[in-house]
């Protein structure tokens, strides 16, 4: 079975990090999430992927190529204009088989695929929508369940207080090819607003498979930050590169140059080829990307740095997220989200 990964959206709620890259390429634990995702599905027997791309597609294509470096095969379905979540699936039609998996590529999750596929086989539906339970369903697609796992209605992002339940679309579907016949081509189509409601109205069999386990849509900076706390606290068992020192929640990559009197406060993750100047205090809840250079006397907490960031001596950072190559001067910064394009420098 192939997996189609939807990775073409603009990622507006994660700007400025996504201003010059696709959201699913955001680093999580020092690797693009999309890579973790492909490896997780590969572990469960999926070795053939289609990635539906548009926004900064060349970043995805040049990172993964034909997939051979990860031991999988990858094809790309390219949209000229954004076609929406259903339009992107329709656009990939020539690359898809009789039955396939569709995944919103910005969803952080681990899934038991065998049980999801078994669920799909055990029901006579055209689509299985994987569901997860959340406290506030208003920013998701919400379902009302009927008898025998059938979905009675699907409402995308209902107004607060109007959600029919707390079970939401997890952004993972098992689909029969027949669904493609219900998606018009040549225009933008939303699977959530058009196709699912249409299939439900037609009685075509849309079933909900309740998942348990960790699930997070990384689409806002708050959730993106929270996701890192969950990784560092091991609430989400993402494989972490680097060695953990004495089981203490300090992960250290290769070739780190750590100055005198540096304090690494767990949980903290330091990538490869990182330099940290004397007497800096790094952590808790911090990630330092590969190749970062941090000056002396820096105080950094609750902060995520992607690759090759440069932090000058004396800077104090709290709850910041810096995209690859960001340079920050010796400021006191709280909740700053920047990327290279928005360099923070001494005035
Ligand atoms: N190729 C392509 N083309 N991909 C797209 C397009 C498009 O036009 N539009 C969105 N995507 C991709 C995004 O890149 C993202 O990975 C995924 O589809 C979902 O888009 P989001 O913009 O993140 O949607 P959302 O989070 O507001 O809502 C969706 O996900 C929720 C789960 O997190 C919906 O599917 C909700 O129903 C669902 O609950
Ligand atoms: Mg999303």
C-alpha cells in the first residue's frame, strides 16, 4: 500500500518559520518532521510514498530525492496552483493504487497501521478517517458518530460550543480508489468541507477509527513548542539523535565543543558540531540544532534553535524559536520567533 503525504500548504500559522520552507520540513528533534514520518511508516511496512507538494516544493524534493537514501521510493505530485486537500489527492490519481493511505504531513503521531488497515477491511466503507480525542475541537474537523463506527456528520472547524463531539479528524485516512470519482478535477477542493460531507450524505460509508496515543498538529507556534516539551519529557517517543548522558535527559551530538563552566540543564538536546562558550547555561526544555554556535554567558531556556544559528555572548533567550541560520545579538528575547530572513541584530 502507498502513503500519500499532503505537504503543499502554506503553513501560514507557523510563520515566519514557514516563510521560506514547507511546514512538514520544520525540524523536530533536529530532523525534518517529514523524515521522521516517512521512517515511522517505513517501520510498519510502507515503502512507497507520494508527496503532494507545492509551497517551496524544491526543498522537499532535493532533501528526499527518489527516497533511496531512506530505503523507500518517493514520487511527487506537483500542483501548479494549490488544489486544496482533496484536489491534491485527485492530482495524485495516476500515482495511486486501489487502496491507499493519506496523511496530513504536519501531524505528529505514531500509528498502529496494521490495526487501522484491519479496521478499514472490517467495515464496508470507502473511507476510514482516523480520529483522536481533544479537549478543544474548534480548530479541527469534528465528527458525530453513529452506529457501528459510522460517521454521521463531519464539521470542519465548528464555532466554539457548536462541535458535535470531542472526536476530531486526525488527518490520516485509509481510502479506496472509488473516492477519487467524487473529487472534481481542475479546481481547488477541500476534502473536509466538500468530499467527506458529500460521501456521508450519499451513504457511501465513511467510518471513524478511534486512535489512542500521542497526536499533535504542529501548525501553530504554541503547539510546535509544546511538541518539543513532549519529546524532551519522552511523552512522545521520537527517536533522538545523539547520546543521552547517564539517563539524565541531556542528549549530546558528535563533536560538541563545550566551554568551561557551561551548565546543561535537562531536559536539553544538543546537536552535532555545536560550540557553546564559557559559563553559558543551556536548558531546561531547549534544543540546539546542528552546527549552532553559542557565545559565552548565554542564558537559554525553553528555546528551540534550528541548524547553524549563531547566538552572541550575553544573550538571554526564553521561549524562542529560531529557524536555520538565525543570528541573534546579545539581547534579552522572550517568545521571539525568527528565521534567517528576520535577523535579530544589535541596533
Ligand atoms: N499539496 C497540498 N495542496 N497540500 C495541502 C494543501 C493543498 O492545497 N492544503 C493543505 N495541505 C497540506 C498541508 O501542508 C498540511 O500538511 C495538511 O495538508 C493539512 O493542512 P492544514 O492547513 O494544516 O490543515 P488544518 O490543520 O487546518 O486542518 C486539517 O488537519 C486537522 C488535523 O490536524 C483538517 O484535515 C482537519 O479536519 C483536521 O482535524
Ligand atoms: Mg494542520
